[in-house]
């Protein structure tokens, strides 16, 4: 690669300069006033025993709701049936649990039939 003035830049020299520039850009620049403020900051107080106890209590049991009055997956089964699909391939336990359930319960597992 040629630059104006008949000075050439080889690939190795270019990469050295680019690496040095990138390293210099990663060095954090802290203004002197901000550095002084962080040095004067007091440490945070320790939590009280009530706060510590509240943070160490395990969470309550997780409740998953699998049913709903009008799931959107029932509508999607109706759409798939209207398109004339005969089979639907799925991986049980994946993120389409609602659609799997609707194919079996709402669609009767026919047209489309669920293939696992």
C-alpha cells in the first residue's frame, strides 16, 4: 500500500499501529476530581440482621400454570388444520409445550397428527 509522499506502509506495521491504538483506547480515563471523590467515599454499612435473614430465606415454591381459558395455541391448531397439514413433527419438552398440548387435546391428534 502506498501513501502520499512515496512512504510505504507494510501490513505488519499497520497491524502494530492498529493494536497499539486499540490498547490505548481501552485504558480508562479518570478525571482527577473524580479520582479524589472515590478516595473520600465511606464504605457502605453492613446490613442489619433482619435484612440478612430476609436475603437468606429460600424462595417459595414455583407454581407453573399450564391451563388457560382460551389459549392461542388452540387457534393455531385451527389454522394448521385449515391449511390441510396431515402431520406435525415436534420435539417433546421443547418451548412449544402449549402447541403440543393443543394438538393432542383440542385437535384430537388428527389432521395434523403429532409425530414425536
